[in-house]
C-alpha cells in the first residue's frame, strides 16, 4: 500500500516535471504583480510587516491552488461544471439564510474557517455559461441567450442581495463576456444593452440607501465633502498630488496620515498612484493589459469551445477588476467595493483570482494533448 | 423538439472551424475594447495627475499641514519715568487634556477638593472644550497658589490628563491706583471671541477689557508665532515642520507720573471724586485719578461672582471711571471761559463793571437769580467777578451773549463732546444749547436757562477730563493740545522707546491775545488776591491761577436761600481748576469731589498737593525726563 502511494507520487512528480502545465509569461507577470502588491501594501499599511506577511501567505496558498488546478484537464473541469455550479448556487442560498458578516451577509462559517461563496461563483459561473454554450449552436440566439441570462442572473442577484454589488458586477461580467466571446450578434448586444439601460431606474429602486448615496456622490462628490463624498475627494487628492513621478515609496501623505480611507484595501490604487505617479500607474496598467492579453491568447489557442469561452471570460473579467477599481479611485466610476487584483489586501479575492489563473494554465497546458 | 438537437449537432460539427475563427475575431474585438477602456482610465489618471496636479498638491498639503499659533508675550505698561504699571509674571495654571479623562465631571468634582474651582472656571473650561480638539490641553484654573500646587503635586497620580503648566500672567503692581486708567485684562469670553481676529488670538487666553489695556490692545498684544505641524486626519500633530517665533507686544510708556498719581489719590483720602492733571503745552495727561477704586488683579483670572456683584452694586460705584465717565455740574468753574467769551465777542471790556445787589432779574421777569453773597458784591469788574465768583456778572453776560453765541463759544473749550482721550467709555457731557434742548427735550430754550448756564448750572454736565482739557486750553492761551495718555512706544526691551510725535495744534481760539490777561488775573486773584480760594498759593514757588466751583447736587426745587457755610456737606459737588505757573503753565489740574463744603475748602487743597508734587517737590526734573 505504502509502496504503491510512493510509486504514484513519483510518477506524478515525473509527469509534473516533464509537463509543468503552466504558462511562463503569465506566471512571470503574476509574480511581478504580486511583488508589486506586497511592496505597495507595506507602504500603505505604514510598514505593517504582519499584514504583508499574511498577504504573502495568501499568495502562497493561491499559488499552490493555481498550480494544482492547472493539472486538472479542462475536460474533467467541464464534466464537473454543472455540479460545481449547482453547489455554489446552493451555498449562496445558504449564505442568504445563515450567513454572517458586518452589515452584509457574505460569509459562511464552516467552523474551521470562514468562507465567501460568492468568490467560488466567480469561477463556477463562467464555467457554467461556457459549459452551456459549448453544447449549443453558436452564435447564440434568443433562446440560448434567455437560458444564459437565467444562469447569470440567479447567482448575480443573490450576491447583489447580500449586498455586494461589486462582486455581483464581476460575476455577471464574466458570464456576459462568455456570451460575447461566443459570437453573439452585435445587433443583439445593442438590443440587450438598450434594454439594460431602460431597466436602470428599476435597479435604482431595488438599491440600498448606501448604494444610492455612492451613486449620488459619484455624480457630485463636493456636495458633501465630509460625509459621503470624503472617499472620492481624498482619493482624487491622493492621485492628483502624485504628479508625474509620485511622492516616493512610503512618502504618500494622504495614506500615511490616514486622510485616505480603506487605504490597504479598496483604495490601495490611490496610494500606489500617490507614491509612484503617472509613470507608475501607466506601468501597472500595461502589466494588467499584458495579463489580459496573454489570457485571451491562451483562450484563442484552446482546443474546444468550452475552454475558449472559459479562458476568455476569466481574462476579460480580470480587466473588469482593474477598470472598476481604477475608475472608482479616480472618480470616473461610482464607489463599488471591487479590489485591485493582487494588490488590494484581502485573502479571498487573491485566492479566487489565482484559482482562475489555474484554470487558464490548465487550458494552456492541455491545448495539445488531444488532436484537433 | 426532436428536430432541433439533430440540427444543432449537425451544425456544431460543421462549424467547429468557423467557431474557432469567430472566437478569434471576438477575442481581438474584446482586447481592443479593453485597451480602449484602459486608455480612457490612463487618460483620467493623466488628467488628475498632470492637468490638475498643482490643485491636488495644494489640497494634499492643506490636508496634512496645520498651523499651531503660539501666543505672544503681552507688552508692558510703564509710567513716563519707567515705573511699571502692568507686568507679566510667571504663574502656574492647571491644564486638562479631555481625551485622557474617562469621566470628566467626576474628575472635576475630585479635583475641586484639591484645588479650588469656581463655577466661572468650569464655565470657561466647558466653553473652550467645545471649541477645541479633545487632545488639546485646555486651561482650567489660572494662577494657582503655592499651596495649591503643593497639594496637587501630592495628589497628581489621581488625575491623569491634568497638569500644572507655567505661563505668564498679567499683574498690576500699583494695584488700585491705576485700576481705571491702566484697566485690566480678563479671559477672552464669547463676546470677545466674535470680534477678534481668530488667527491672531488663536493661542491667547486674555484680552484687555478696560482702560489702556483695552484701548491699546492691538499694540500690546503682539504677533503670534506659529508652528507648522504635520497632522493626521484627526488633526493630531505628529511633527513640527517649521517654527516661527512670536513677536512680543509693544511696551507702552504713559504720560502719567505714578508719583503725582499717588499724591493725588492719597489727597482724596477716600472721598469719591476724580482729579486730572494735564501738561497744557502738549496735552499729556500727567495724572488721572478716580476714587474709589478696586484691585484690577482680581479681574485677571476671573473675579468671583460674589466679589463682582459687590463691586458692581457698591453705592460709591468703584468700577466707574469718574475721570472720563462721571457727569458733574461745573458750576462756577465755567466762569473764566464765559468771561473770556465776553471779551472775545466784544460784549465786555475788562474794566466794565456790573452792580451785584444779591439778586439778578431778567428785564420784564419777576423771578430772581441769586448771588452767593447775601446783599451782593457791589460793583465788580471782570477780575473781581472771577475772583469773588460774582454770579450777577455772569448772569448778565450770558444773557447778553444769548444761548447760541454762548454754546458756540464754550464748545471751543471742548464742552459737550468727548475729548477723544485714548480710553474707551468717555462720556460726552452736556453743553446747554438750543440744538441740545431741541434734540433731547424738544423744547425751546428760555432766557432763564441761558442765565443759569452762565454760572455753570442748569443743563450743564461735564466730565473731569473735559474740564481738565478746558483748563489746559485756557492755560495754553487758547491753544488746544488733545489730551492723551500714551507718550512713547517701545518695540522690545532692547530698543529705545519712540516718543510719539504730538499732533500740531490748531491756532489759538483767542483772537485778541490781550483778552487772556484779565481772565488770568481774575484766576490769580482767586488764589492770591482775596478770592474764593485765598491763601492756597502760600508757600508755592510759582503763581497759581485757579477757579473754584461749588454746585448743588440736587436741583433747586424751592425758593429758599441757603448759605454755603450752613449747607450740609452732601449738598454740594465741589470743584477746583488751576494751572501754574500762571504765565507759562506747565500743568493744569482739576479736582472734582462728589460731596464737600466748597470747592475752595475741599477740592482746592487736593489740587495744591498735586501742584506741589509736580512743580515744587520734584524741582520739575521729571517733566523733561523721558522713559529710561
């Protein structure tokens, strides 16, 4: 029995060495990003070593998870997809009923650890949409579209109800990108977008008061400079005072003197902008663009529709993080709690992001295993 | 239903190649869209970081940099010879940092058992506490006694967040003597705070409330220094970026002579009244006394409510600065001015005589206006009329002038309007005139009122400083030098004091200089020629010119004639005005007493003592001496 296990482990290690299943440029970019994140966090937390170490530990956990998922063939993932989706949906319902958290029901206490099912959905939803479209005629027509809308809408609404608008947005975006990549006709896209715009007032009606306030403040932050507008104003001051080259690492007064709220989490990008200036911001945006581009390249080279759509959706959803967070700290978009990927402090999002990249690596690593 | 899956599977197999190509197109489109969006985001960053950089840079600085004002040291006040009238002395106060206190009211109750805390202290503390941050140290009790410091030191462990802090407090070494003149400082209250430049007074706890302390608050206060401190979002200071020292307030040298002031004050022997001495050559006020007085030191750190109401309600009104704010009936002291008016207006020549028979009648009226002496003074000229204070002479002269010329002339001596001395709270007094009566009582002016105005009765109200100014103008042969208290300003202890240039005076109000001589002679005769204050000049090295005044405190309601000698003392306000040396006056003095037998009996001796102090005892050295 023991010998058997040792033998199998040796075999596994041999295979892993011969075929590592990961994409070197993507790994390099992610490592660079994680490093940049730790350096920024060290400054933003005012040299809190404990905080940086705990973030590094999460990166390690996420990295291991990423490499593990990379070894699972996409075909296996595809077979698991409906079950995973159903399970995550059930967990969301469980959260709605039993969940706990500060003001919002997002967490599920599993006894040993707390767990945020919405993070799981970030992966299982694009998987499910890809799984569904994989078996359908492409480009999708109204009927498939309606089915997909249901697949996206159910978890997105459950998450939005928690309330966690940011995650709901990210989750929905990943599903929508899958449909877009599946080749949904442009005229249908226009129609759907038009309908969504028409439904906006309805959405306003269902929003929480704090969410409405965020939108109001986004439109005119200076109207309440000490109240709801404070975040946006202080963030813009941090960004704007950075100038071309920034104030230098750990010289950002806005964060160090605590004018900038949430400066290790949602507003860490403002700290980065204040300390590294426009040059640093451009470098960071280029790095993000590279990761998205590399992900789309992996998607284009994938061997089947499921893999293509899933890889593409994950990559494009990654962009949404950057856009929503960057837009928020510069006052371009309303305040929505979306972290800056791999830079904002916070465990679950880093782990789920890296798990997503694990799926990408798997798709990349298994692209040539089967003939076309 | 059965047809669709078949068609689907057929299509899927057929279009696998097409799907891959279509995906590539969509991936490229998606990447293009993403690039576009990120470009937009980059543009937004560039807009904030480059276009609006300077604006946000400034706002970032104003966020983090806070100015902490450092209160300047208040300027000192000296008399003309450098005698200190207002000093800064080291003292200790209790300060409290509210955020370090768990239960403030319990702490204050406990602390009250160790160090006396008045309701006033706690009221002020509460007001400050609301205006400041909780981490700022707020003064609670000023000027702790040594006993209190010792007691607190042993109990200190019970009061975290409470500390004894050294500071400079105002002290008035001369005590009561200059209470009205120098005034006092007090804690800044809400009413003051509204009027003050908040930045300039940010670190200041006290402000001039009365007297010189108030009127020269601006010069005395100085300019605050500041620390530029980096603060966090709670405004908690983290480090000092830049420090600028404060500029102490200017030291003031008054024209007052403390010695003369003390002589005058002592001469009053506690009787209520006021005295003012002015140098007629330049308007410098040499002494200004108001009796009774109070201890200004009581007010510096908050006078107790009981003490204050005692002072406020005392019948002899110690808080009133009689020298500038009390109204007196001038009585006969106006006669020299009226006489001069008669000459200047050409209504009288010096040797014109008037027959005094004890009673004066306006032609066609039956009411009589009395002389002081039963049966009258007989036939008197101008000099005798002043020397003997003959009412009839002035009744007829005032009647000849008429009220318009009378008030027009008398206003040239500054009656009926504030003198403009550099103190606040000066009264205007009343110079009887047609306009004044019309404005105040809406009545016509009757000849009988003109008649009694001629002897300083009726509607007349003067303040001591007004009469002193008039005497000073007369002494200077009609030249007015505005009375003032500030003589020199010193910018820090190491620089010489700058004597303030006197304002060039207007030409004399006397057109014919010869007219002044008989008036002077009359006033000399008051003192030296058998006049109302005969004998006052005995033993004095110079010739004194003076005039008595004895006015009835209560308006005459019946026709009974009462002799001065038998009148109750309380019945009269008594005054005396004088200048000396008569030909070349170096000092003009007026004394007003609220109760007395006569101006000569009670007021004149005080004036004599002041003249002695200035011209005789001191050999006149001090007049020339400046601040040292």
